[in-house]
C-alpha cells in the first residue's frame, strides 16, 4: 500500500481550532476521511501544521520543523492572513512575502507538490462588532487592511501559477456561497474563522484539487 503524507501549513484557518473542539469537524480531518474513502489502496498521513496568528515570516521560521521534517508528498499552503499588524515589526511587506514564498519553494524536496489556498473573506460588519465588543479593534484592523490582504491573495495565486501548481480559491468560493447575507453559515461571529460548514467547504475544495493530482500520480 502506498503511503502519502500531506501537510497543512498555515495559520488559524489551517489549524481550525477556533470554536471547533470536535477534531473530526476540522477540515484537514474531513479531507483525510474523504481521501481514505476514495483511494482505498493508499494510506494517508495528514499533518496539521497550522499555528494561529502566524504571519508568513513566523510560519517560515518553523518550516523545517513543521513541514520538511514530515517529508511531505503534498503541502496545502495557506498564507497571507496575518501579514498586517498594529506592531510595525510584525508586518510583512509584499516584497518580503514574495521572498518568503521563494524560500519555501527552494526548500521543498523535488517530490513535494503544493496546493496554495487563499485566505477567506473577512466580514467586518459593524453589527457584529457591536454584538461582540471584544472584536471591535480586531475587526477595525482587518477592515483597514483588506486591500493589502487581497494583494497577498493575488501574490499567492501568481506564485502558484509561476510554479505550475493548482490553487484552491477559498476566498472566491466562500464569497459566492455567502452572497445575500448568508455569510454567518460559513464564518464564525468573529467574522474571520470558519464554522463547521465553512470547514466542510474548505475540505471539499482541497479534495477536488488533490483528487485529480492523485489520479495523475
């Protein structure tokens, strides 16, 4: 039986621990089940290397320990959501982001393929800030930096295109599904992290991409 190792590498969207104490509802675990059901002749080892709050710089500081140490066949890369911060020393510029992506690529084993995932929509709703006062400054910061966050999404997609890697555009999928005010089905009241339904969307989207890659393997 062929053994395949998949690493999810990113921030809190990858970790999926926010308001999801049941690990079976987290998207990487859903993905593993779907893969096992579809490819019964293969064994899948899925590693969650998501750390909440990580910028791209902070994530790359643990690249060797949390990614390369697992000798992955596939990495699901989710970067760009925490590159803006009130503290200037934590901010990641567009140029640095591009350089870090280059370091990521150059550090990969030749066998490893990557599926970049775009950061999901952030719903900076005033009504939500009023319902959850502790999120107000947090949401204000996210709102201020939406244009920058979109630029990081675009740079990630360009990086994938330049390397011939497929992208799963979570941002676009959730944007479509959340039209007409239905975003609360997929996004938690903090306006950023994913609900159980949102995790299912992410798992299904990555599964669709990875399924085709595995069939061509």
